[in-house]
């Protein structure tokens, strides 16, 4: 009786009694154990309180596929489920305990404990999925029913390893029991059936100008061929740059493959047309662009400007010297046109300003801007818009755009420092930053001699600083990456020889092998697994950093790239060892980064997150980085051991230097325009005949416009102290107006000492507009000068000033006034350019008996107007002794170099004691008079101390170009040095006080 758990025996009384005794004896030999199989988490349905995969686990062990093949049959173990207590009862013969039953029971208990730890009960609701996906419930239910019938729900769950599943069709709720990972897999499989069919978007890059050419009506046949490739596939193709394909994942991949193959077979013919500078300027003007557009409409040949690149430029480039750094990187010195790329480098350094390629740029930056095209300018403008003016020493990378035709792949825009006190170390830092950026991207890079243009650096100084920066990078421990060649190049061979000499001196003193760590990623990247976040390994993190940088530099706000992630996912493409994923990165309107990885086979997305990688934790947090680091360290230790053992440094670490060949003091240059400045026009078409037609039409149109007109305006820029500055002003004015408002083909030249202006144009109409522009600018400048001159402000401490009065007037200063005390202090202490914190005190001890203001209206106006012309007046107090000339005469007529002691410049002293020997005594010979003056020093040139005082310096007739005055040493007494400020302009000094002293 199973309900009462009793055994009833019927028969002969003796037999029943014997059977009962025998049964009782057997029962005493049976061992019984009850296992609690209640799950730690129970569902709402009472049936799930005992019905779980625990029973299935016990059954699979004890019974196997059927009762004759299980371990229970082999070891004579019986079992049953006690529904009342939610337990499993096990029983076995006592005599079998030594035959393996104990081990079987222990195994069973371990299985049950493991299952209990992973057991979970959960539900999956169709309504919740509709809310998560943000779609109407009816649409989700229809999609679910179409992809999976009600009868298949529990079967799908069983395939995922769920112990028990119950689908409530009316409530559309699925209840699940079993291990957590199996339940999660079943829920994901169910959710996938509710998602829309995977829609994919792919971009295919078109060859340069291919988009414009394919859209032309003369190339309709090629467009139809392109349509046939994807017409049979259910995709949408947008003919744009880049070409965009949308549709289901499989169809999009197939269409992208077919289109890429077709584009690879597309041949674009090109024809190069060499231009004169004036023709080039005319075609870039508005009338010229109209002509090029007309030619494109008629011939289907697109015109673009590129730098002139030919054998005549490449043959001029020559390698002058080479040396190898301790880390194996080769440094080369080349002379020639850097943009011709005869040196075959992948990276090019642009000596840029903080705004990159905005506005007008000259030198190497101007050549790169013209040759790189609108794509390069646009990329730089996006960087400037996002970050503003860049700091000195910083480096930004862009693609090469049109310069890729010359073999360049990367442009590194470096912001070198201007010349200042801290510039040497800043220049080295700039070079270090350039090489650090290049090492992460390319195998070779070419640098110009930074700062030797408008920044005013001396060639020998820059040569030593560039080399110091290169050496500092080589010994810093920064990753070398793929960088194997560093080329320093300039078109001026003398500059290159300076650098070659510095390189040779350095090469003689290399002794060390340098250790370099593997490059460390900037960010830590993780993707979300079902239960936790998983960190990408070292190589993947480097790739993801590159993808992110590409996104920041791209025009679009999103980028998709493929990444291979070694995982155990079963969703692998055919023939692949591991699953492959598309990494989708996107910047939202607020600039926040959103990343996800999508399985290429299943289309299933997983979130990705980014965080800053802490270098100190890289070994622990970044998989495979420690192994990479240890392998690199092992190689370095091996090289050091070989070196200590006396072995030669292995190949790749040998140092060598190739000097300039004997007698090669110069390199022949082409007589034409340098390749950096000259440009040519390239006509591109899908048919060679179209190019020939376009070239013929272009020649005809240029001939029509070749009504060359010239006119010279002598004296248009009047000579003055700032004549050169005015000329530069006009050039900038013309350049800005030509770019923004009037795209004219007008050139400006300076001829002769009077800086005359010559306007040249294709077409008299353009010339006339240029003349009007020049005339307008001259009038504006004259009005501005007159306005400044009219705004003369007299000193506030003049006691009485009559603006209409002329002539000289001396006004005594009261001895008990604050002004008198200030004058005494200025006379006693060191003034001029002496720093306040180090200026010497109480050098002039003579007693001052009288101070007079020198009031001369006309003389002050001349000084004031001169001061207005200076960019930075740099006004200081100085002292001046007039020698044998009466100070009153100087105050009456102003300073004149005919009064100076050397008849070249006007000497003033920072220390009154230095001027004391050059003053005129009063009539009674008891007193002397000295002038305390205001000196508008402007930009001051200071020669090296060891050079000052030489004969050549004493014969100086004017300051060096770009300077307004000179400061030099006139006297040394021990450690004390007296300085003089020297003026070469008669209106640069005003005698403000006449000081009488004993």
C-alpha cells in the first residue's frame, strides 16, 4: 500500500510469519538517507517548490537513459521523491557500501550542491519586451508568433538547458526554472525572436573624384553597370561620398563586396596641365572657376589643383648624411623639396601656427595647405573649432588627403615655440611630441627645420635643439612603435649642412642601448557579457584607441570598424576560428561617446564602455600587456648581456654616420619655381578622350583671357620708419580680401627702395578692381595715421600747457614735492631695462640741487607720434650727458646724432654715474647738468657680452632688421656692469627733466 507505506502479506500463517521475519531481516540491512532538494529561490507557483532540475539531475545519474543503464541499477541504489517534504529519499544495501556506493552518494551530493548554488527561477514577459524595445505590443506579438509558435516555446527553452519551462499562452508569460546561465540564454533567445530583422549600414569609400564623374550624364553607362551589381539584392544605395548601403546584414555585406570589387576595376584617366603662376591664380578666381565648371559640364573631366611633382624636382633631392640612434631608428639629413617626397616617407610634419591652416599661411605650412586641398583644410578647421587655438609644443594628426598622391599617409601639425627665454626646452619638447605621435602611426617621418622662417630662429640653434629633441625621445623610454626613419629636410643646403655637422658630432658619443616599453593604450575598454564586464586585451585596446581617434578626426559623428575578439561564441562566420564583431562608435549631440560591439554572424549587440587606463594598474587590468612587456624586457636584457660579454651590438643597433661627400658644397636646383610653390592642374575622367577634350578647351579658354595688363604705382607705399611693416600690411590686406570677398588674380610685388607696388592680372577688369582696392587701402592708412597724430596727449604732470604755444619752457619742480623726490630716486638708482628686482641702488650720490621740467610742445608731439608707431613702445627712463653741448640746446632742437660722441647713435645710460663723465659744468664750475629722459626703446637688440665693444659694433649705423634700439655694455667694474641704450632715431628720446647737481 504505497499511500500508507505498508507491505501486506497474505497466505498460510506459517509462510506469512516466515516471510515477515525474512522481510524484517532484509529491511534491517537497508540504509536510507533523505536529501533536501528545495530550491533556494522559489517561484509563485506551488508546483515549483519541489519540481526543479534537482530531480532531473538525480535521475540522470541514477537511471541514465533508462533504468537498466544507470548507476543506481549498477550499485543497487533505489530512490524516490517525497513531495510532502520536497526531498529525495535514497536507499541501498548495507553490504554494498564497500563496493562504491559511498562514492556514488558523495558525487550525487556534490552535483546537488552545485545545482543549488546556480539555481534560479524567473519569468519572461512579452509585454515587458515590447516596452524595452519601444515598439507597439501588437507588432511585437505578431513578430514573435511569426518566428516562434506556442508549441515551440518550451522546446526552445529545453535546447538552452532550462530544467523546466511553462508557457502561459493567455497571459503571454513564460516561467523558467534551472541554472541561471541557462535561463539567461533562454530569455535572450526569446527576446531575439521579438527584435526586428537586423538592418545594417555600410560605407564604401570611392576613389577621388569618382562620385562627381559617375553622376555626370556622359557617364550614364557606368552608373547603370553599378546599379546592376546591387539591383538584385534587397538593399538601398545612396550615391554619396562615401557611398552608403542600407539593408539586411547579409545583403549589405554582399552588396558592399560586389561594389568594392567593381570600384577596384574602375579606371580613372588623368591629364596633368602645367600652369604659370598667373594662370594658376586666374583659374582659382571666380571667372576661372566658371571656366572649369563649364569644361566639366561639356567634357565630364574634373579639374583639381595639385603641387607640381615631376622628375625635375625629385632629382634635386639628395641625402647628405645618416646616423643610427641606440634604439635602432635611423636619422637622415636631406636637401631638396620636402613635398616631392623623394625620401619616400609616410609621415609629414607641418610647422603650423596655433590656428593650424586658418587664414593666410606661408612657408611649408602654405605649401602643405595648397597641396593638401580642401579635405586637409576642413580637417584642420574641425580641430580648431573643437579645441580653439592650440598651445605651443602640441601636435595634432590628420590624414594626408591630396598629399597621399605623393606617398604621404599622415600629416603631423606641430606648433613650435616662438623665440623666448624658455624656447630651447620648448623646442625640444615639440620635437619629442612629434616623434611620440609619429611612432604610434607610421614607420617614417620627415621634419622641416622648425622655426627658421617667420619665427626667427637661427639655423645653428634649431639644428642643435632638433637633434637634442630627437636624442631625448630615443632615450626617454617612449614606445618606438613602427618608427624606423626620421628625415630632417630643407631646400636650403647650408641649413642642412648645419644639422649634418651636429648629427656627426653626436654620432661620435653614442654608447648606450635604450630600453623601450611596449606602447600603453590610453583607455581601458570593456564589453558586457551576460553576467559581467569583460576587458578587451592589449592588442584590442590599441585598435579601439585608434578607432576612437579616427572618430574624433572624422567629419561624421559615427564610425564602424571590424574587430576580432577571441571568444567562445558559437556564432562564427564560415572559415573563421573566432567570432568577429563590428565596433560601432558614435558621438551624441552632447559629445558623449556611445559604443557597442555587434556579432557579424548573429547581429546581436553588446554594450561597450570606456574608462581611463591607470598605468600603474596596467599589469593587473589589461590582459596580455604583462606578457608583451616581459618579452620586450627579455630582448633588452639579452642585448645588454651580449654587450657586457664583449660581443658586437647585433644588427639593427650598429651606429654609423655617412658624411656629406667631399666637394659637394651645394646641390644644383632647377631654374623653375620650387615644387612647394608651383601647382599644376590635373584633369580626371572615366575616359581618356574626355581628358583630351578638356585639355583642348582649357587651353582655348586661357588664350582668350590672356589679355595681360600691368600697371606700376611707384611710391604707393611711402618710405618711413615702418615702410616694410606698411608693405606687409598691404599684402595681408590684399590676401584677406582676395580670399573672402574678391577672388581676383592679382599679384603684389615690391620693387626698389620706395617699395612700389606692381599689380598684374589676367584681364583688365580684375586689374581695375585691384587698383581701386590699393587706392582705398592707402587712403584708409593715411587717415588712420593722421587720426593717431591728432590724438597727442601731453604729460599730466606738466604744470601748464598751452597747446598753441611753441618753443621751449623750463618749469622748476618744488624741492619739497613728491615729483622732486621721485626724480631724485630715478637719478640715484639704476633704470632703463635693468630688472627691478636686481637693479642696483644708490649708485649716484651727488647732491641734487634743482629739477626742471622740459616743456616743448612740438618736440613732444614728434616723440609721441614716433611712440605710437611702435607695436610695443617699451618706454623707460634713462640718463644722458650732453658732453660739450649746452643741455638747453638739446632741449630746444631735440636729439640729433650729430651731437653724439661717435656720430652714429645717441647713447643713454641706465646708471647716472656712467653719464657723469659726459656732462657740461655750469658757468661757475661748481655744478653740473644732466638730462633725465624718456626713451621709447621698442624692440631692443642685445648682442652677446663677448661681442659688444668691438670695432664693427661701434660703427653700427642702425639696429639689426626688426629691432628699434640696441642695449650694450659700456663699463665693467668687477662683477658690476653698466649698460647703455642706443638710439638711431632722432625722435626716439624726449628730455623730460633737466637735473642740476653738485
